[in-house]
């Protein structure tokens, strides 16, 4: 096996027995998962199932009471996110991965221009030439279907769909290896959702970026995810290939989720 094949065969991200507890209640319990380069994993379940808590643990934003999250870095091999310094985690979050929030307001700086929102990520990885930064920001605005004439406009002057596309550009401009997405289309109307999902699918495929997407919408999961995990009351109750899980659900809870969509 070549060195490249060995690298591809290694998980990019791995969770081992991750548990998070709030006020004595298990938000997520003993979760195990592996994510490979270029793979998209969907995490689904109803509100309160623990999926967003798990996502924040995987992204290093919440410290679990138990377990470890291992990330295969570009240069340092495998690190445990909770054994490295907070500064090191922040650096990884600006370079090796991105995080797309449900509300674009949580993922954008409202007081700086659209171009600056994208350019700041480039500066975080060492870019200093203003002309090159602006050119790269312009290119990414076009890639997410935002008119470059609006490069100097503030995000608050954009529609919800445009803000979300800008947030995606901000996260992908540094070409991360992994992107976390927390209900990225939930706050948008149906027609805007469809356009954004098509854009996400294209970009993830083109960049071969691994992704973890949390959603309550099974149609979103089917469109974007290669594999699916179903959560209920903090536990993973079913997992497998997306079409397999949705077309032939085995757990009663998954069957209920699927049937509720069919009856809607």
C-alpha cells in the first residue's frame, strides 16, 4: 500500500466514547465515529436528540466529560483535541477546518465588509498581500453566487441566503480538510434552501473536503451525506450508508422519522 493510500485509509476525525452531560442529563453518550477524507457524514434526529452537542464536541467547542476526539493534522500526525492547548485548537479551526452555523450572524462579522469577512480567514493563514487577498475574496464571492460589486457591502445588508453563502465562502476560502455544518439551511425558505444545498454539494465535491452535517431534515441528509447517524436522547440508535438507513430503517425511531416525512 502506498503512503498516499495509507493516509486516505486513516480516519481524518475519530471520536471515542464521547459523552457530554448537562445538569445530570446525558446530551450525548458514548458516541463513537470515524470520518474519512472526502466523506460527508450526516447526523439526524429530532430537536434535543444531542446532535448539535455532539457536533460542538467534535469541533472542539465543547469539552466532553468523557472520551476523546482525535484529528489527523497535516503536519503533526494524530492529536487529541482536548490534550492540546486552546490556542492550538483555535489555530486548527482557522486552518484545517471550518464551521458553518445555522444562523449566519454567528459565523460572520457584521461590522466588516463581505470581502473582509472572507479575507480575514486568508490573513489567519499568513496571507498579507492586499491585492491578492481581495482577488481571492472576489473569486470566492463569485463561486458562492454573490455579485462582486457587493464586495464592500456589510453582511447585514444581505438577504439570509446571501449571508449563508458568504459564511460558506468565509469557511472554504482556506481550503480546509473538514467542515462542520449545524443546520445550515434551517433558517431559509424552501427555494433558497434548494439553491444553497446544490451549491454546498458542488463545493464539497470539487474541494474533496470531509464534512459533518447536523440536520433534522432527512431530505438534506439524503442529498449531501454518504453515511448517516441517527440520534435519539443522546444515543446513536442507527448508522450506515444514507440510502440504506433511509430506505430500509431498522430501529423503530428511525422508522418513525422516515414515516413522518412520507406522511407530511
